[in-house]
C-alpha cells in the first residue's frame, strides 16, 4: 500500500472511476483556490475505492497552495494522477496535445558554448543527446501538436522544475504562459513567428541570469475550458532534463568575464598544466581537465543534488557554489570525490602521481558513489578546475612555491628549537606544527562579489585540499585576491589562512629551560614564491621562462602581494598580523657573521651524488667561532620530514676577521635512492651558533632531484576516425633495473585514461613504446603519457595534435 500525493492547483483531481470531484481552476489569467475544509468535504463525498485520511495531511508538504495524501490499498507506486491518464471523452475531442518535442540541441549548444559536451553529441561515445544551455540567454525548442495551434482557443503554459520538491515559493518551480513579449532577466517564452501551418511551433525561452544551476525538467500544460467554466489540464512531461549552467558570456551573470581570450582558456579549454617542483626548479605537469567528457557533468550535478544540501537560491550563487565545491571534492565531511593521502603508501588505491587528469577520477566516483583513492593538492586542484569549468565558472589551478601552512592563526610560520645536551641547537619536531610546503596547489575562480564593498570582485582563491576546517568543514574560500594583497584578512572567507600561505614570515623560537619562548630568528620574504598558472594567451617572459623552461607559465605573484620588502608589502604584513597572538616578532638584534647556502643541487638527477655547501663569512674585524650541524632529510612535498639520511656536525670552526670559509657535504645515491618519496624532495637544515656573540643562524633549503625526460613523437595533424601512432621513449638513468612499470595514456579516442603494463627496463636500458589512437572529435587535442615504476613515478610528457573532420 502506498500514500499518494495530489496537488490541486496543477491538475483536475479524479477518483478511480474517472469522475472529477475537485476542480483546479488554474487559468492563464488567474487561479482559483479552495479552503482546506471545503476540499475535505468534497473528498468525503466522492465514490470509488480511494479512502482519504486526514492524518496523511502534512504541512511539510504544503507547496504554494495545498498538498494532500490519500491511501489506496491496491496501488504500490507513488504517482501524481494526471488528466492525460483519463479516458478521452467526447468533450475532450479536438484538445490540443503535444505529439513531439525537439530541444534543438544542434542549434542551441553552439550558441551557448556547450556543444563540446559529450552528452550533447550522440556521435561521441554513446547515443546520449541532451540539452545543455547557459542562464541569462535564450534557447529554443520545437513542439509538434496533433493539430494546428490556435492562439485564441488554446492556452499553453510552460512549467520548469528543479530539485526533488519543486516549490514556487522557493524559486525551484516556475510556471508561465506563452506571451508575445519577453520580460528581461526573468523567465519567459514566446512563439517565434513562422509562416505556414501551426501544427509545429518554435518556442523561444528566456532563462534569468540568476536561476539555479543544475538539471531542470520541462512540462507543457494545455488548459481546456469545459462547460460551466470548468477547466481540465492536459500535461506533457519531457523525458530528458535540461542542464542550465553559469554564463560567463552574459553581462548580468555574476561570473561574467569580458575578455573572450580568457573565457576560451578558463571555461572552454579541456587541457592544461599544473606546476609542481620547488622554488629552484618549476616543472609543468600536463593535466586533462576534460570538463566536457563523458559523465563529468552528470557527476558534478550528482554532487550538488545529493551531497551539497544547498537551497535553490544558493545554487544560483557562484560564491556559495564555489565554496561548497571545495568541500565536495574532498571526502572528509560528506564522502566527496577524493581521499587525501600524504603517507607515501598507496596500496589500497592509486598513487596521486599516477593521475594525469580529472576524468578518470570523476567517472569512478560517479559509477561507485564512493571516494576515490588517492589525491594530493594538485589532484584536488585539477578536479576543482574541472568541476568549476563544467558548471561555467571560470577557473584555473594556481601553484604557490614555498607555501606556508599556519596551524594556529599566528600569521607567522613558527619553528621551535631547543638546546641539546652538548649545547647545539635542534628543532623540536613535536612542538613545531607549522610547515612550509615545497609547493601547494589551489584554485582561483572568477566572479563578482556583490556582498562585499566595490573592488573585491575578480579572481577569488578557493582550496579543496583538506588542511584546516572552516565553519566546521574542510573547505576554503572564496577569498578576494585584492584583499589578500592588502592584508585585509577580515573579509569572507578564510583570509588569514590564505595570507599566511603567501606572505607569512618564518620565525624561529628557542624554548628555554623555564618554558619561555625566545625569538632567535626571523626570515622575511621566504614564503610565497613564483605563484604560477598556465597563461591564457601569449608567451612567458624571459624571467617566467627561466625558472621553468615553460613558455605557458604565467607568474601571478603580484596578484597576491606587493614586491617583497617594499613599504606596501610590509604594511600588508603588519595589517594582517594585528590580531596575532605572538608579540614582538619584529624586534631583531645585530649580527656580524653571514651564512649562505650556495648549492647547485637543482641540476642533480636521481642516481647522482648530491653536493651541498654552506658559505660562512665573518664581516667583523675580530675572530669568530662557529659551531653547529648540517642535516639532509628526505621530505614529503608538504614540508613534513621523513628520514634523516646524512648529518654533519661542525665543531668550533674559527674565522679571522673578514675571513670566508665553506662547509661542504656530499650524499651518494646509495644513501638516498631507496628512501625518496613521491616528488624526490630533500631538505637541508642548518643550525649554527657564534660563540663570541651568541648569534644564532637557522635556515632550511628545500630542493628536488630531477627525473629523466620522456621523449614523445606525435604527428602534427590527424583526422576524425583515422588512426595515428604516438611513440614514447627514455633511457633508464638509475644504477638498477626499473620494475613494475606501467604507462598511463590519455588522448584522442580515449574517453578514459588507459593503463598499460610494461616490461622491466634494465640498467642503462631504453624504454620504447608505440601507441595507436583514433580521434572521435575535431580540434586541438592533447596527448598525455605518464611512465611509473617502483623506483620512479610520474615521468610525464605531453604534446598536441590538430584533428580535422
């Protein structure tokens, strides 16, 4: 037995005998409603097997007018009775009925910049053909009737519904009649003039630029007036949803982006780069965003429909949607898309370094409805870029090198030291909770911020990597870059955390025997370096190219902070630090011995000996004696140390006035080769004290060993449906055999990444592979190949091919 729902203002209510006992007098020019008591009395007089029970009425379901429940002992499925279900009578003869409806996908999608979505193209990977449009813009559909439409006799009403419980009061349901004139920025529809028979009409629908983004249903009501002023409604429900997205081409949309070159990159480009590495060597990582591929858009809508708990109004606000996306992409609070893992152990899933794009991640999540294992910051960022671009929010991945992680809101990155029994300084790993990541990747989204003072629209920072909670959830942003640059951290959302990432000072504290903290060192300008993204157009400047060797890299550091050491930059730091719990941070004493880490370790490949050097200069005219330690540690890219692999203790090294000396260490590959983590990151820690003045020097230098290059050969052009070959190769640089080799390939003709098992590569051996691809869509397509093995991960290469029809 099932409880059924009837909404009286929508349909003509029938009992099981087909007799009308309550009339819904909804007409184009107005609505007639009934008192609840009047409706109940009418129900009590009806005949048939339906037994109406007052106790099944619930105000929770009263929607605009009234909603009631009745009990039918022989019906098991929930349904809304429809006038169209009843047997046609003589009175219904000649009623206008919808015979066919065409959403004109082929003509609507190019106009809305949505024709690249696979779900709009039945010739892509399956036969799916659904309409994807953008708000704030018109679209058309063609409807064919059983007879000619007569605008004097036939009343047509369109109904668009959104979500599980559509409500006119909540904006998730709209009803409107066809009119000759459209009202700007509101829902509306009119018939496009056309000569000839009116059995087929083209209807033009206008979507307001503020409507909720997601899947909407379309229904058409034909209202027939009967004798004695009674009306009956004959409803057509279209089987497929209409996907409505944000519209960066619409001036009235909050995500409007004026420059077409920027929308081409930050909304329409499916291929890109995410930068990784260190401040000394930046490496571009090819990434397939694939926002138009397969079920990506369906997965994004599933996240918003089933996981977000967002209201219809919130679904139309890009600020709220972007913030929610940062929570949904990680799995911490709502079983979202990705589970983070920084342990280096990935036996239960996929190593973050093996991912080459977002499509495989979102497809797996959509199919399993379970978090995908595993991700790290650049993977979270890549998925966020895909999700935002799929929804129509301009987005890009941003990499910050030497990125600070402030855990206590002090606006400084604090390192705690203590003196050991022999008087030397050692870092207190337990007390030190702040860290500086070699790099961290987050996102920027473009939108207006009408809730903030003028001047804070444009690029906003968001971050899905679960680091710290915000409002009880692992999410971050959006926060305006203009506010970050000026140290105005009090605007929403999460300003202090973002500011510390890019502009915090590094403070070293000595914990004394009585438990007090003494500031012994302050490094300015060491955090927030070479903030990078893939540029939308043009070529990198000489400075941008020099650090990365990549012509696509754009340095956007100036968007986050003023030049290091400038008056404006220091003012922003002090502005942001007004509420810091640590006082007197910026009081420092005099120093007369200079220490400088001067190593050319960034040209060292995995498998070579690592050479490191500390240069010490006595700038005074008197003798100085220095002592301390130099330690090399294997490190995760997050700045978390793993194992110390080499340590050198320096005891009482004397320097005469104006003398300079160098302290050198060498680390052979046998000491580090089997201990390296994902990104081949190492850290040099130096802690020294000057005996005569008690001057203390503490510094760290993070660096990454280089990986071999993967060579690729791709033809310049290709054709849809015609096979072509891709060749990849590289020479094994390690003094051992490469085992457990796999190749991950993304490119034309592959809706999902393809993983291939490959044979071992012997010492000094060469790996070679020829791949076959067949494009299914024209355009410039990206090919990404990633080689992984037990000894090396993420040896990547990418190239493009121009595919024509």
